[in-house]
């Protein structure tokens, strides 16, 4: 049992490791990658060219195939190790709730993880 971000888990699956990616039925937070240009950037034209390059179909296809990352562009296939987005229940994070509960949730996870390790549970 473990928690990971999608790319890390997909790297294990793609390498043939005996693992499976399981998405929580309660919901998954899916924060997209982003690329930004600073307002009034000194090299604004070059920045726009860079953004056009990294968001191009060619680069996003490479990102999906070689890096096991979901592409930013629609129309570019997700990595093979991933289910389609329509199969995952996405939810929004509540930043305040996360900040207020991080320590408690971490303690709960660690207690469950330790218990499963102690008792040899495989599921």
C-alpha cells in the first residue's frame, strides 16, 4: 500500500512492477500542471514562444508517452497506464480543510499503515 502522484505510480506500472494504480472511489484531487508568463515580462515574445512550444501537440505527446504525465492538451492520448479521465471521480480540494487536517490525516494514515504492516495484511 502506498500513496503516490500519478506519474510515479505509472512509472512503476510501465516498468512491469507487480503493482496496480487504484483511484479512491471517494474522489481524487487532480490539479493540472501549468505554465505561465509573468505580466509585462522583459522577454514576453520569447516567453510566448516557449509556452507555445511546451503546449504543442508534439511536446504534449512526448510528455504523455515518455514521462507518464497526463497531457495538458485535449486530443492527446493519456499514458497507457492511466484510465481515462471519465473513469475517475475528480473532486476539488478545500485548501482550508487540508491545512486544518493535514496532521490528523497523516497520523491516521500512519496508524493504518503500521497496523497493516504489523498484522501482515496484504490488502
